[in-house]
C-alpha cells in the first residue's frame, strides 16, 4: 500500500540517492523498521514523520545543485558550510534550518 511515507522514502532513494540504512541512521531506527515503512505496513511516529519531511525538503533543495550520489555524500559528510557538522545529524536534532541556510549559501557560491 502506497502512503505518504512510502512516497517520501521512495523519493529520498531516487532523488537523494539515500539507502534504507541512511534513513535508518537519520531517524535512529533499525533498517528493518525503514523496510516496514517502505512497505506501508507500519508508520513512523509523528516526530519521525516530520524529520522525514524535513529531509525530503532538503533533498529537493540539494537536487538543484547535485545528483543523487552527490546529495547522499553531502548529507553524510562533515561540511565546512555546517561548521564541520553533518547535515543528517542536524536534521535529526531538529536543526534543519541550519542545513537549509547552508544549501542557500550553495546557491550564492554558484553565482560567484
């Protein structure tokens, strides 16, 4: 059964190059739980749904600059635009705005 969560996870995989393990790492659940969400047999808690929504929004913004493999790397790697922090950690901690500010700076750098 396709739900909003299954569509979100599918989009994270196709547009963001993220794997089930990446989604599991950011949401701090097991990979098996992500598989159940993908199958539509279970739904994440509301806070986790919000986190997935934020992640999808960030991936959509990054897709303006990068392909899926580069997006996955950008999210998982330490980043100078994030003061050496990783975007997935910030998103997990509810600091998505900091990540979005960094993505916006990518746009500014593109026009230099």
